[in-house]
């Protein structure tokens, strides 16, 4: 039923609206039945309120959410078809949470006509094997948090993409705290997301430099250099190793 709902929403928008910008939200693994990314959900509604001020459109993209490479690739092919269905002058903005971001990254490899203007990934596990096709993406914003224990999956995935002049690896802080995996689709990010590209583009920080976005209910997000990135990455690696060791120890005890 959820997939049918998403298809109906997409068709309605395609028929009745001709927006300059279209925001497409992609949920992550096992999240098809969640509500945050569809109308009535906190993230969707926060994003749509701001998008409507600019006469832009927001649509959800549904896939089965199964945790397999094959299912993510199938979803990515379908997403690429959705993107290519829009007029060539439409500015496509993708927002993918967790492995929804992987689906978005993969879709950039399958596009035939359109390009993605901005790709925002939220807590997406980063793998060198799944690199954004920057021939088909103008700007890629990788938003992550060191308090997100899901993204690295015990160190099997990374937090950051390799350096690229149009890819920004951005640490997120919300009201003074780094969010967990679920809070990376917090409604405050949805509220400010239509302005993030301009905030970042108008700063004096190169996209290849480590950066941090401070979100607050009281002010415009502050975009600054992340002077703690190196030590945080080193600490993060140690935590992942400890968690992996603990998991192996637990499995050994269970097997005995």
C-alpha cells in the first residue's frame, strides 16, 4: 500500500505541477512503513513548507527497503527512471537517509537524460565501491554524525567520501548535540535543507575542507570549519574496533 501511495503522489505532482526544483526523499533499510518521508511525516512536512514558499515540489520515493545490494540496485534503476521523467530544466534534489542515500548514489550511475543538482545523504554508509557519479551530480552533500552508530556498521563502512571539489563531508550538530541515526532526518534539517546549498556556496570554506553545520531552533544554521575532524575520526575508528571485538566475544560465548 505504501508504494502505491508514493506512486499516486508522484503522478499527481507530475500532472499538476511544473516546479523548478523537485525534492525527492528516499527512505532507508526496513523503513518503508515509516512516516517521516511521506506527507504527514515531520521531515516531509517541514521540507514541504519551505519548498512551497519557492513554488517547489516535494515527493517521496518508496522501495521495498530490503537489506541487499540487489534490492538497492533495483530501487536505484527505478529512481533514475523517475528523475529522467522530469523536464530537462528541472533542478532535481535528492535526499536519502541511511541506505536510501545508497539508492540515490547508485541512481546517479543509471541516469540517461537528467542530472541531479544536489544530492544530500543523511547517515549513509560510505563505501569506495559506491561512489557518486559526479558527471551526473552537480553537488553532493554527505551529512553525518559521530553519534550515529549505525552508519559505519562496526567499521565496515566509512563516514566520508574521498575528496572531490564538488563533494562536502559535513558533520551535523543539532541544538548543541550530535544526532543519532534516526535524528539525522530531524525536522529542523528538513526546514533548512532548501537553503543549505546557498549557505554552503556563499561561505569561504572549500567543499574539500572538513566542515560542520550547527542547526538551532533559534538561528540560521552556522557553517564552519571542523577543526576536530581528525581526532574525531581516530576516536570513531577505535570505538568501531571495540564494538566489533565485543560482538565477536559475544558470539563466541553464545556458540559455547
